[in-house]
C-alpha cells in the first residue's frame, strides 16, 4: 500500500491502550489485491473483451463469404526476387530514355555553339531580349504581342500540371546579370536552336518533364516554355542549384580559411561571413568541407576536426559556428595554410578524394606563404588555391592574387554584397577545365538526389550531362559551356511499383550511393527541406542488419535477408515487432539501388476477374447511398482508377465522381486500371452481403458498440453507426491506415483509443471511442490471403462500468460483495476503492484504453497522466522504449521576436543614435559600401541586398523541423508483473497482467500519496518533442558508409591556368557616392521629422 515515511514509534503502554480501548481498523483493513486476484480480474476482462470482439467483428462470417466467392478471384503469389528485378528493369528503362535525350541535347548544343557566328554589335537585339522571357497569360490574357515578337500559345498540360508553350522554350537570367550584355545576347541566340531537339525528345518520350540547359554564364533555357514567376527581385541562379553543382565538376574536398586578424573588423567581417555562407551553397552531398579561422594560429570554427560531408546538417553546424567569429590578433598565412593542407592530407575519414582545394578569405596582406606551398603543393600543385579579397581597403592584393595564380586557382574581389554571388561561384568554372580536357570520358550522366524543382515545386531527381566547347579556338580549349538536365519526378518513380499488388505492409524504396532515399513511404516531401537528404537508417528504425543491407546496396550488390525488426506505425504512435523480408538489387548505369520489403506472413494477394457485366452493375450499385442505410456509409480509397477520374479530398465527392465515370464506360476501358476496379467492385459486393447477413444480429447495446465497420484491400470501407452519426476519421485508403496495417501484423485483436483530432472537441460532435480490429486470414488453394480487416468501435463509458464490475470483489455469478472474515484483511477492488486504487487497461504503446477513474483518461499516454507508474512498467520490463528522429515532421513556425510595422531591412534610428558619433560613422560606412557594387547593379539592390543575404543565411540555418519521437512496445513474453516502487520516503505497489488475446495489459496500482515526489525521467508526451536532432559532432566522428562517383576529373597537365583572376573593379565617382549617401540616409530621418 502506498505510504509515506513512518513516524517515531509510540511507547508500548500507549500502543496497548489503543489496542484495548480503540476499535482497530487494521485488523479488517483493505489491502492491495493479491497477484492471484488481479489474474482473476484479467481473465474476466479478457473473456468479456474477446466475446464482444468476436460477436461484433464477425471475422469468421466474412472469411466464409470470401470463400463462397472463390470463383470470382485468384490468389496471386508474390516472388520477391522476380518482382524487384521487374521494377528495377522499369526504373532503368526510364533512366535510359532520359540519358538518350540528354546525349542528343548535349551533342546539339556543342554543334550549335561551334557553328554560331559571334556578334559584337548586339544593341538592337538586346532591346528584344525579353521576347524569350515574355509570357502570355493563359486564356484570360488580353495582352497582345508587340511588333517583332512571336505570340506564344499556352495550353494546360496534365503531365506538368500547368500551362506551357509546347513550341518554344523560355529563358531566365538572374537579376544581378546584365541581360543586354554581348555575352547574354549571343548566348540567348545560339541556345535558341535547342528548341528543335527539345521538341524531338518530347515526341520520342512523351513522359519527359523539363528539359533544361544551364549555362556557365547564368542563362537558363528550359522547355516547354512557361511563365517565369518571381516575387520581387529574381535571385534564382541555376549555378546554385543541386543539379548544376553536381554536373559542372567532379566532387570536391574543400578547406575554407577565414582571416580573422584585427584588420578584418566590422563590415569586412560581416561581408566575409556572408561570402562563406554563399560559398557553402555551391557544395552538394558528394562534396566534403571544413572551415577554419586563423590569425596568429589556425583552428576549426566548429567541433569538426576534419573534413565532413557537405550535407545540410553539417553545413548548418559550420554556418552557425562561423557566425560567432570575432576579429583579433595578427595575420599568419603560414599557420592557416599549414592547417588547411594537413586537413586535406588526413585520409582517416571518408572523403571525396577528388578536387582538393583551399579557399582563402582575407582583406589582403604581403605574405605569400611560399614555404608552405613549396612544402605541401610542389611540384604538381594538386591542391588548388582560390583567394578572395574581401571589403573596401587599401591593402596590396597582389600577393593574394599571386597565391591563386601559382597554385592553379583563381582570385576574386568581393568589395560589396553585390559581388558575393558571382565571385563565390567563379571557381566552379575552373574545376570544370579537367572535365573538358577529358573529352568523351567525362560524358557520363550523373543523377542527383531528391530536391524541389523551381518551376513546379514538385520533387524530382535530375540527370545531368556536361556540355563542352568544341570550337577550335585556342582560347576556349578549357571552356565548359554548361550543363544539360532532365528531371524525373517522384510521382513517376512511384508509379513504377505495383503498390496495390503488395501487402499494405509491403513497399519499395530506392536510395543513392550516399544512403539517401529517393523513394520511401516515410519520404514526406511536403515538409522536407531542400535538398532532401533522408538516410535510409533515419527513414526506418535502424538495426545492425539494416546497416549491413545499406552497405550492400551502396556497393551495388544484390541480396535477400529475412529478419525480425521494429516497425513504426503509420500514425507514429506505436512500434511493432514483426518479421520482414528485404530483397535488393542495383539499378544499372546509375548510383541508385532498389529494395523491396515484404512481410513474412503469406505474401499472396487477391486479383478479381469480374468479367460478368451484370454482376459488375449489381455490385457497383452496392456503393451507392441509395443501397440502404443498413449497409452503412461507404468510403472508397482515393486511387487513380481511371486517368480521367477527378481526384478530390472529399471522399463522398470522389465516390460520386467514380460512379459517374463508371456510367460512361466499362472497367475494361483502355485508360482505366481494370485490376483496381475489379477488386473494388468485388469487395463492394462481398462487404454488402456481409453487412446484410452479420450486422443485423449484433446486439450493440449490451456489447457497448458504437460502430461496426469493414475495410478491404480493394479499397472499400463500410461503417455502420449506432445512435448519432459521427464523422469517420480513419484514412479511407486502407493501405495507408494505421489500424489496418497494424491488424495485418497481429494474430489477435488490436485495440486503440480513438480521439477527436482536436482535444477541444471532446464531448462535442465526436465522442471518444475504442477501436477493435482484426485481419482476415483466408486459405485459398493452399495459399493464404488477407483481403480485409473487420472492426468495431466501443463506447468507453459503457466499458468503464464493465471494468469496475469485472475487476471487483464480487462473487462469480452474483452481485453480492464478498464479506471479509473477522480478523482478516479484505482486498481492495477497482469499483469500491477507485479513490485510492488505479485500475487501467493500457495498450502496447502505453496509451490508456480504459480507466476506473473517468472517461477523460481514455487515449491519454500513461507517461503523461502517471509518469511514476509508466517508469515502473518500463523498469520491470513490461515495456521497452525506442527513440528516433523524424527529419521531415511538420512544425509550427517559430514566433518572430519582431512584430513592428517597418520593413525588415529598414532600421529607424533612435534619438541617442543620432547623437552618437559611432552610429554616424557606422551608418555612413555601411551605406557607402552598399554602393560599391561589383560591375553593374540594379537600383533595387540598394533596398533588398541586405535583406536577401540575411534571408539566405536563415534558409541555410533552417534544415527543416526535427521531432524526437519516443515509442513504447511490449518486449517481454511474460504475462504477470509485480513490483513495489520506492521513491524517496514513499513506496507504491503495482501489478500488471497481460490480456492474452489482445495488445492490452491490466495495470492495478496504488495512487501516488500526496507530497510524494515523481521519480521518473520519462517525457511528458509520448511522441512530439521538437529537437535539434542528433549530435552532429559525434556523427562526424563515426560517419556512415557512403561512396562517391567512380570518375574523378581534377587534374590535367594540358590545362591552361593563365586565366586566374578578376579584372578591374568599377568604382563610382566620389560626388555620386555623396549624393547617393544623402538619399539613402533620408528615409531614416523621415519618421523623426514627421513626429
């Protein structure tokens, strides 16, 4: 019994007085129930629940009905090895079609550029440059083409899901590039010839999505043409997209050096940080990077002691750490470069093993670190050095430029924000030189991981192929023209798999050589950051065997493994132990591998052959609401039964759309999935007969049932409600419904509390319920199929009274309480001692199904309502706990600390600021440096440059929302558990007894005495806990196995390295600067003058 710390013992005389004079309740006191008593209660509850479930669900009745209709379907068996080979061959065929299209485009582009006659006088043409970018609004457009322009024709294309021009491509050029320059106009002219090849490719492969050419100059040409929509300043630059970065050069091993000596202060340091942030965006998942800062000595900016993979999580760590840097001390280039070379020489960890380089950001200096370069980089100079002179200063940049030129690199000046984007991507052109010189050897299509397409915002993988300059101009022998790219959508990849011919618990997944999935049921792209870097070991609950399978797939091997694994439920609330069969195979000529996961229970499925049209019509009518209320409400799975079928989230509307489609044609129509429709119609007929024969005989009142329902693999769900009609909140697609998939994993009834979506709706239009489900197991010709799941929804109020009654000290079969014999103790029970005794029925996830306290307990996680008790159940071994991260979880946006009305890039000075000399100097300097733009800059940059840089940095820091999930599951085969828990000066007894034919356990425990501490470290919630994710520093020391591309082009003795630095920088006159300075400061004074 729960008790506090004992008081000092009374003297013997006093004790004797109380024994003789005062009635002694202890001699007849209530005690905690004995283990045998709790087992007897559990047996009663088990029998009652089993009886209700069998009577209500009618599993045997529906199994017999499927056997009666045996002549209308076949039981097909799945051969995992043959199936995975078939899907892999389809995948390979899709990729090969794209490869051929890319090769045609690259060849056409190289010939077009070779035969094009460069024109220096492009003034007249530049006036019509926007012709390629101009778009006519579809249908509703009233805009007429201007003189000399060709009117565009846009039509809705179902493949792209938007209006496109199928005759011409569209050009996009970033805002910070002058569209009227000779380079841009000539580039636009010769690439216009690609339209013929674009159209030919589309004719030969109608499934083609966007065909894109990305030029090293920043010009983007894509087909089919589409309206290019951008809000505000168009900062989209193809050269920072994942597909371009991967296609333009081989992988990189990069060390970034930041000079943080005392001269690099204020604005220069801010500019340097922004530049490094932009540089990080040019790195992809096959690259490796580290950042170090140096003054007198060099150190890494973060916890990373070596190069790490340039994935989004590692880049976030580097970026966050870099923002904390401050400037102090003196410059020591020798220390910085020695550190960088040692980093590149460290081969103890995974690396790109290609394109080694050092990126130096400094404000200038006299030292050239010749001794260091002689020691580490002579004579072949296999490590390239790229240098960046940052900020406005009078230092000699000659030595910094010399470092780059003598080490096969490139020098760039970054005097202002406007120069950052271009300067930090110039190095990519240098890295492309060896690829060009390699010629045909480098003509290999590379495939990206998953990312969001900028045109349609859908998720795609992209094949890329470099385009070389094949002109015989000696000055262009190293030149890379750009990258060709063609997308394959996630939707197209998913369609390659026979989703509905697998068990709902079966699935395919595909991954690349980094271990990142490009197809997986857990790949929730709606909430994914870009690019999507979800490792297979994060998409599933990891295990030793899964690590081995991942390695085998990366090594391009095939195999099959059968093992027990933990499986997270669809709703993320539960974890089940189940046997699974993994079968995998590589995809030819790509870095991808494909795997098929099937449950170990009989892998056969039902395939209807319902060719009798009269029977089709009769069964179809069973889906109509007019079929009768006794057949229940009908929901059908939202599948693409026919191409013309309009999809909608409203299931009632979708059912109407489907029935209208069936009125217009037969299920055998060419544009319809006959197999899906036949299964749907057959299940409609069988479930209707089940509803007619079984449901009328169910006594819902005595059994405490709210709903009866059945759901099938074919996509039919029928729900019969007793009393008030409540919304059915379960997923109408059984293959994605948590209750359905968990039932298939279990050989017994599965119980789950059903709550309204919003806790505030308790007691409103939706009542709390208890879902009870079980899967069918039908033997057909020696093969077993599981074509449906039957279920009921119980009324918790009715069953709470049953719990109290069945877990009480009533004599079997009588309503009289057993009397305690004199001088003996009497056991407490769940009915008469509810104030001091907790009696709970808890499911295998730790959620309360029933409580003798009140209905409000139903559906609550036990660790939330009684963490001390849940901790005891965990400690004794009834439950085990597993934690994992959901990297693609939906999260509410963080509240912004600022809610003022001013534009986020506008700072309104206060009176103390105006009286401060420091503020004046800072404001003037910052304003002037904004105007020192690199080359030509548009006026809009004065207002948006800083905001854009801040926004870009914030986007890099945002790698999506991570949720730490905690699930519990039964881990012990024992049925009985008993323990006394000690917490401080308090003790507490509990007993738990599993209910054998279910996923439930009866827990009887004393309530916590007032004033006792809660000795528990459990989370207050079972699943949702926003997290920063795993420790990236620790993960960097134990990196996961990966492989980069097989080919590396990083060095060629014929490379022309003479072009190694920027030219002069355009500087405005002092008078113009002063005028602009006054104009820019004027808005800051306006609010003060008005007030």
